[in-house]
């Protein structure tokens, strides 16, 4: 799991991204499409067209990291927004990575 410090924001890129992109071109996408600094410490999450693969771009202050996760069954639940980007909490990211509906988790 990614060690997420308090105050870090998680940005989801709505729609889908070309998963052939590496960390440099995803960082450029963050700069141009979201007008955000990819070196600021926030996490940026991208999904492929099928919905089974996501990539997370993160700069921890020392260097850039690119994480990938593919679901063998089902698909990642993804927001639909005309804005192009949605902010979620680190806890919601944990649900997303586990394949749980992060929009309405069930509390016990």
C-alpha cells in the first residue's frame, strides 16, 4: 500500500487514459489537463478503457513513483464527471483499490 501522509489529496482522472503512458507522460497530462503540479505530493489515479487496470502517479518528495493494479474479475468503480477530475479521500482510495464501492461504503 502507498504510505499516504495526512493532507495529501487523491485526484481521479475521469474517463480513461492510454495505459501505454509512463510516468513522464502521465505527469505531463497532470500538468496540462489538470493544471496541477505532479511533484506536489498528491496522488493521481488513471483508469484504462476496460476499467480493469489503474495507474497511480505519486511524487514523495524524493522521486516519482508509478503504481499499477489490475483486477482479475470485475471493474474499478469510476466517477463520471464533465470536470475531468474528481477528488477523493485516502480512505476512499483504499476502498477503490480493494474493488469496494468507495462512493457509499457500508459502515458496521
